C-alpha cells in the first residue's frame, strides 16, 4: 500500500503571511478595513485603509516594524503570529531560498533556537543570551513564589517537619534567583526590582544580592 503525503502548500514570504493574518484577525474582530485603519490611527500610527487593503491583497511588498507592532497591538495578537504561519502547512521564506517551518521559525524569532545551518552559531548564542537569562529569571521567581507561599502556609498551620522542608525549598529557590540576578548584572543588563523582604531573606542566607539591583518596598515581613 502506497501512502501519499499531502502536498505542502507553496511557501510564503513574511509579508504575505502578514497580509493573510491581518485579514484573519480583522475578520475575527468583525471589523472592516476602514475600522482597522481608524484604530491604527487612534493608536498613533496612521495607516490608510488602502494600505491595509493592499497588504491583505498581496499588493504590498514591505511593512515597517512600527506598522507591524501597531497592527499586532490593535488586533491584540502576539506580533510573531502576524508573520509566522503558526498552525499552517506551508513554510515561511525568511530570505529568498531560505524556507523555514513555522515551529522552527517561532523558536528562531523568540531566541529559543538558532536557524538550522546558521553560519555563526557562537555569535548567535551570545546575542540570544539576554533572552535566555530573562526567561531563567522568570522561572526562578515563579519557583520562589511557590516556595514562599508554601513557607507562609506551613508557618501558619504546618508541622515542624513541613516547615523545615518548606524553608529548605525556599532557600534553594532564593539561591536560584541570586544566581540568575548575578549573571544578569555581570553581563551589564538592567535587572527588574525585587521585593524588599526577598532581598532581606537572601542577605540573611548569605546569598549574593548584586549591587545595583533595585528593591520594591512592601509591608511584608522577611520569612527567614
């Protein structure tokens, strides 16, 4: 038995994808082309309705970054979904002759993975490092928040063994936060502020609070 694979749709350029996606999301809002143009103008970036019509009709070859971001903002969609055909069966033509599958394109645009065949992988990895570190910081703070919530709970009604375990998990979570903050500061990047009691707990545990990390004043008491 011969199994025939479905024929893949022809690839599209990012601008062609953009035109199709703008129309799709505009229709989802129930807006006309004129409605969308008026909303873009109200957002501070005048886009004539004829320009949007040309974009949707594949009669416009170029779109500025400002226009792309404005359309994403007005349409309430992640910008990447306007030019990467996520969920479609066709590739996006990043440059003439360079075709990329939607899932790989999303990972590339978001800095999660380099393009296959990238001629300068070391340069790409250095350039993407800030994205990786900020993602790590988000995960570290999420872990800290969960550990903090559990410690507060056990301090209120937990057994001694539960409190001891919660304190250990909280200390490990703060150590993770400290490690990522230190890496960000050493790389010369701006660091989001931490809550004052979190910084106090880190200091009590002997964990590094890098110089220059701002704190936010709260009414919360330190947990350590």
